[in-house]
C-alpha cells in the first residue's frame, strides 16, 4: 500500500502484542523483496483504542481481527473499520503461502485505493 500511495499516512499494527518491536517475518520479507517491496524498516506494534483518533480509516485483514479492533473502539467514535479484501487474508505464517498472501493484499490494496480516492464524478 505504501508503494501504491506514498502520499497517504499509513501504519500497521497487530491485535496481539506477542511480536511488538519485531521486524516482519523473514520469509515474508524475502517474498516482498522479490517484488521490490522493502519491509525491513517495519516493526510490529499493537493496535490501541487511540488509533481510532489517529486514523481516518482502519483496515483489518480478517473478520476476527476486525472484531478484536471493534472491541477497542472508544465510545462515540465513528472511524470506519473495514476488511482489506472481500475474503479473509490468510496468515502466511501458518499457510506458508507468502506469494498468495501478497497477491491478495496487492489486489485488495489497489481496489481499496480506488474506493477511497476522491473522484470528480462523485
């Protein structure tokens, strides 16, 4: 997403805290690097309720993460939370399908950018 929309302020966070401070998983970095995407500067952080005030849109990779995020929503906050793709993005740590995950994420990112981009026809 950063490569597709460098003008947007983007961040990434997990709903669990077990990898806070760690870089992305090595095999995922390798798969991304093969596509010209450098993830080496990223470090894991945990999603917090304050993120609802920091961002205009929050994107979850699967339905369970979306539910976990919604549980942290501050009362009265209306920041939209939506799924990245039409289907859950499988965690490649478990599936070992790093290429498939990247294909799904890249296609979903392109669709998402079309959805959120201002259009003169709207």
